[in-house]
């Protein structure tokens, strides 16, 4: 049985369906990504996996325990970082913070102190461990939250937008930590709306939009779905739906669109595409052909851009 | 037990790091006592043998109401706003136990506040009375506190649902304190309010304390008050826990733990 | 000016959406004075007259409540925006920053003033209060009090911004008014040193006028406080603004 198993999970808030019958499972040692735009239902899914939110229907299992039926057993095997730095007590030191949560996870005395010390060292916080959290940088706060989620030696780690708000360097360091955590045989489930992050980090990615999973596969396999060729990107002014140009048009600014068309032979097809656009009356501002990215796949599958 | 101790330690540490909070604890009872004290002076003490002591005991006992409501309800709201509540609730430790730790800390704080206000006021305003009777009053104050904290659990549930703490905390504290006979004998309340007052544990706790320290006749014979307090303690603790448990379920269903 | 109105509208909307709005503005201004009236009633059984006291207690407690509500709302507003992150988005708009703060503040003060007037009416009907001051004087006192109440709110907002703790600062400021202005008794009952403290607070004079004191001199003094406190509030606020520009709105939280 996989450490994370989700079957037919749904959540309705009043009449709004936030999560709509999704199913997936994630294996030990795997980094599994939920990728989707804001409001797709990623956080709602993660909160149900934590037992913070009761599903309307369906079952979520952590290490074999049904989260809704046996929440305590499930939470013992689970670590989670949801609000990032918002989950910290500003007036505790990093060490005190970890010791407090250690007690909530049933660790005590010398065990708790050893565990807290190890984690502080592992996440490079040991030299500032006895300072108040309010003096930490955003990256340190995020690492402290990650250290907290590792207290229980969890089989499953849930991370909701772990790099949101971090600078590129801190974000990369955090991604390294995540990879190391998975290498220890833990299952990491993370949500993100950064496609590069999902591409770089995840063994498998589920595209989420409107509360549904619209595609689920390894990033490489997802990209191969586009036909193994390239993607032509043509930036246009004056695009309209009735121009009947191929591909998907994504609004990228005031009166500007980017047309994305998967092609197998860019050398032949890009010039043809440019000519076609010009003929239809749209002004071509820029064009290029690139290796397809996950975002191209997302646009092709979901008909919608990740970042609006 | 470890969970309770951990939450207690967390709140204690955080309290002492907000140095200004300590100032508030010291000054608050004196401030709220002032209008009563001057009112008493304006009427030359009225029919009371020693209105200052009478009102001061009232303030000391009813300050526990404020401690419970601010210490539990308000701080829970703060945790919800800052986002730490979710991190706590996704650990395997039960939320009720975590709250109990918070309660125990606020109990320590409330006792310190009461003793402090009695001591300070003894110096500032001058007091008479049988103060050596204080330990005997514990037999009444103890069950009163259990009942009060049962109420606190229910109030915490209310805060989690309403998600707005300032006015209900302020007004609730004031109304309950007044009804408990903080500033006047419960018998002088209008009939309907007096009936309400007779349903509050703080009314009996305060009445017993005043009888023991200042003399005079109690509302009901003291053994009866003691039994009533024991019943209220059991009932309110059970009811408070049930309300909190129900609210916990509700919050997990509605997903309102983090937004504000 | 339009920023001022936008702020007024926004805070009105937000206020009406809080569930405790009606309680705070309709019930609370009766309950609070009533508790002290009841206490005074119990004390009056000693033989002292009580009738003339009712107006003193109602005016004192309601005036204090007005300051109290203002402390919470105006003093807390800046802090709430600071922690909630809306401060930066508001302040990065081109509107004048003082207008962004005073717009909502004036709404709060006006609303709570309306609540207090309503409370006074309710108390008059329920408890048979006989007022010492004729109503034009009472109205003049209320109007002349708006600026100093706003000033107190602004000063508090600046204090909260520095001290980062709303409840302590509010308790300190409102406690000062509670102890030193004789909200439940004539000022003469206070010990001499407290009377002198009370003499430095505007509420003392507002109450004096309401309770049938020499309202002419009281009003002149109130106008003096209006100018002084508004200036102090503006000055402190300018300090806050400068500090935001230097250290960022969130600072160390
Ligand atoms: N507690 C709640 N009550 C009502 N609606 C909610 C609640 N939480 C989330 N939603 C709605 O559910 C949808 C999914 O939200 P969320 O899971 O937070 O998306 P994501 O994390 O992918 O950005 C959104 O439309 C959001 O407005
Ligand atoms: Mg989200």
C-alpha cells in the first residue's frame, strides 16, 4: 500500500466545489507534485490529507490510515508545512519552538532535545537556535517550519507552496532539502504553481485545475505528449478568438497575447505560423521555438495558463 | 500530560517576552477597581460596613472571569490569525489537551493577578477583614475555578466560530462580573437578573469568600453553596468540553481554521 | 478628500459586516452604565440621595465608552493593517496617508458617538435620568469633543505602532481616563493628586459641562485640547510615516 492514497476525494464549501473527485497515490521516496493555478484546489487537498479539513466524500489514507476515521494514527506518520512562516511563534526561539512541537508529537526529555538539536543542525539553524524567531530571515523561518514537520520522523511530508515568497537562492536551497528528505525514503507531496519547480523536483506531477486532476505523469512523459517536437511561441498584438489561429493564446499583458503551438518541425512551421498570423491581421511582436516546458503541456491540457 | 505541560510552557515563555503584558496584569485590577471605589466614597460607603473590602474581593474573584475569557478566547483568536493554530492541530496531540495547558497557565496568571490586586489595594486603599480565612475559602474557589474553565472551553468554541473576539470578550467579562455580585449584593439586582446571577458559579464562590472574610450572612447556607459549586463544576466542565469538541468537528468540516 | 471618503465607506462596510456590530452599538451602551447605576442604587440605601447622581454616572460611563471604542478601533486599525499586510497596499496608493487613517477613524468616532447618544436616550427612558445640562450644551460638548477623541485615537495608533501591542496600550490609555476623570462620581470625590491628573485630561471638562458645571469655560478648554491633541496626533503620525519609509511597514512584526 502506497504511503499516500487518495481515492475519489471531494470537498464542497456550500455550493462551491473546491476538490472534485480526485484520486492518486504517491510512493515511498517519491516527490509528487500537485501543480495548478491559484484556486485550483491544491491547498484544500493538502488540508484534507492533514485531517484539518474533513472531506465531503472519498477517502485519504496516510501510511494506510484513513485520515478522517483515524486522524491521530495518520498524523503520527505525517509532517506538514502549510502556512510556512505563518506557522511560527515569533516570541519563541527556534529551539523552544521545536521542543514545544516535539512534546505534541510525544517526544520527551533527552529524546526531544536530541531530535531538536539534530534538526536544527540539519537545517543549518544551529548557530541561531537560541534567538527569537522574529529575528530570522524568511528563508530561516521556512527551514524552521520544515524542521518542525520532520520532528515525528514522518513517512509522509506535505508541503503547501514551500517556496512561495523565497528568493531564488533560498528557494533552490529548500528544493535541495526536499530532495534529500525524499532520498531518505519518505514520500513528499508538494503543491506549487511554479512549473520549473515541479519539473525539477517531482518524479510525478498531477495537473490540477477547477478541483480536478486533468493529467498525471512524470514530467518527461507529460512533455512527450506534445509530440516530442518543440513549441512555437508567437507574441501578438491584436489577437482575437475569431482569427482561428492554431494553438492556445495566453494573455500576457495589456493587449498582448502569446500563441503557443506544439510543432514537430519548427524550422518549417514557425515561419508559416508567423505568416498566418500576419495574414489574419495580428501584429507579430516576437517569435521563437523552444523545448516544451511543463507549462506548455499545462496550457495544452488545461486550456489555461498557470499564472494568470 | 506532556502536551499540557508543553502548551503551558509555551504560553508562559511567550507571556514573559511581551514585557508590556505584565504591566497590564498589574494595573488592570487597580484601574477597574477605581470607579467602584470612588462611587463607594461618593456615597460614604452606603449601608456597607466596609464597601472597599467588599468591592475589592469582588474584583479579585471576578478577575478570573477576565483571565479565562482573555487568556483562552482572545489568545486562541490570535493564534488563528497568525496561523500557528493549524500547525498545532495537525499534530497528533488533541486540541482539548493543548487548550488545557493554556488554561492552566491562565489559572496561574489569574491567581497572581488576584493576589496582587488584593495586596496592592491593601496598601493603597487600606483593608479590614479576616484575611486568615483565605485558605478556607479555597474549598469554594477551587470548584468555582473548575466550573469557570469549563465555561472557558465553551467560550473558546464560540470564538472559533464567531472569529471575532474583542467586543464579546470585553462585554461578556463585564456582564458576568456584574451579575456575580462584583460591586453589589446579588440581592439588590432586579429580580430577573438576580435569578440569572444565582445560576453563576462565581456568585457562590464570591459570596462564600465574602462571608468567610468579611462576616455577614451568606446567600445560601455555606454547605449548600459548596455542594452547588461542586455540581456546577462537574456540569460546566462536561458541557464546555462537549461544546469545544463539537466546534472542533465543525471547524474541520468548514475549513475555517486559517482564514480570517 | 476622495481618499477620505473612500476610507469612510470602506470602514462602514466592514463594520456592518461584523456580527457584533449591533450589540456593540445598541446594547453595550446601556449595559455598561446600568451596572454602575445598579451599584449606586445599592449604595444609596445608606440614606444618601441618588436621583441627581444618575446623570453623572450615565454621562461619565458613556463618555468613557466613547473613548474606549475609539481607542480600540482607531488605535487598533493601523496595527491590524500592519500585520494583515494591507498597510503596504493602501500606502502605496497615491492618496495622502493621513487621509487614509483619519477617514476610517472619523467613521468609527461618528458611529460610536451615535451609539453613545442612543445609549443616553435609552438610559433616560429606562432609568429616568434627569440631565443637568440643557441639550444644546450637551450637543456643543459632543461636537467639541470629536477632535480631541480623534487626537487620542491617533496618539494611541502611533503608540501601538511602536509598542506593537494593542491591548496593553489601549488598557493604559483608557485606564488613565477611567481612574482620573471621575467617570462614576464628581471630580471632587477624587483625592487631590488624582484631581490634578484629571485636570490634564479633556474628558474631565467635557464631563464637567455635562454635569452642569460652567460650560463656557469648559468649552474653551475643550477647544484648546482639540488643537493640542490633534497637533500631537499629527506629529506622532508623521513620525510613524517616516519610520515606515525608513524601515518598511512590517518592520520586525
Ligand atoms: N474555507 C473555505 N470556505 C470556502 N471556500 C473555500 C475555503 N477554502 C478554499 N475555498 C475555495 O476553494 C477553492 C480552492 O482553494 P484552494 O484549495 O485554496 O486553492 P489553491 O491552493 O490551489 O490555490 C477556491 O475557489 C477557494 O476560494
Ligand atoms: Mg493554496
